[in-house]
C-alpha cells in the first residue's frame, strides 16, 4: 500500500519515528521528485536474527579482514553511495527530503551507518533506523565485490550483541534470501514490531569507535547461533 504525500507537507524526524512505529516508511518516486510515498507492504521483508546464514565463501572474506568496517564514520558518504544509480537500479528513490530527514535522525542517534573500506576507499555500506529493539534497514550499496554483504554481517553481529529483536529489510531480494531473509504478512509483521518496540537495545554494545576484526564478528555470531 502506498499513499502519495505532497511536497508541501512537512515531515519531521518525530513524525518519521512514529511512522516506523506504525509499520510504515517513506520513499520517493525518484531523486528529482520532491514528494514522498508512505509505504506499508502487504508482505514485509525481515531477517530472523536467530536464523541468519552466512555463505561459506563470505566467511573466508570476513576472516581475512580484507575490508575494514566502521560505524557512523561517514554517514553522508554512505547516503551518497546508496543514492547512486548502478546496473539493475538505474533510478534512485533517495531525494533531497530523504537525505535531510535521515540526516536529522542520524544527529538524534536514531539512524546509523556502517562503512566498508578497502584501504582508504569507501567501497560499500548500509544505513538504517533504530527504534526500541528494532533496526529498519533502509539501503545498502557496494563498489567492490562482497562489500555490502560484509556490512550486513557486521550489522547482524552488532544487533545480536545489543539485544535487538527485529531486522526489517522492507522487501526481500535474492541477495537477502541468501542470508535467511523471508517475507511475513502484514499482521505477523505488526506482532513482531510490537514486541520489538518494547524495551531498548544498545547499538553500541560492540565498539563504535574502533573497527571490530572479522574474526571477532564471526565469533560473536557463532556464540549467538548466527
């Protein structure tokens, strides 16, 4: 279900958080369209944290520490990466209003980014919203093979360490299915959301200031059944 919202109506960070708590989120038709859509899918994508799966080849990549993963170091750089068109996605839904809104959520510590570096180059990452014990994944990007996948693995380890209960992916792609993503009906999603909104999780349970080595990430997931 999508409801078009005119460009003249102001959406504040507080309104946006209330929308997430109700199970809806905004998107734009394109980067050039100032209007937003409120989206509430009939079926919602989630990754059950207790059934997260890492492909064997990716385990080797993570353990090698070929990539360095940081948190909240370059939120704007991740937004830029997610907004860029790439093969298979020639248009982006991240317009100026989306950038402004999520930047304000980031300043309020309700939005976080994970950056993936190869050397000094930002080659991938993701960002999303935190509320209660839920993490709402917004977008991810990669400029190098496996970069966004590595970001996702680091995210899940962080969510498990911090006591999160829900990882919302909005929709399910073939890429996300390899990690255990499933679709759930709207009614079931609302039950998962309600449970996740009770209590508080800690996104900083793993070090926020220094990169966490891949071996430590994998050990954390193994300990928690990932």
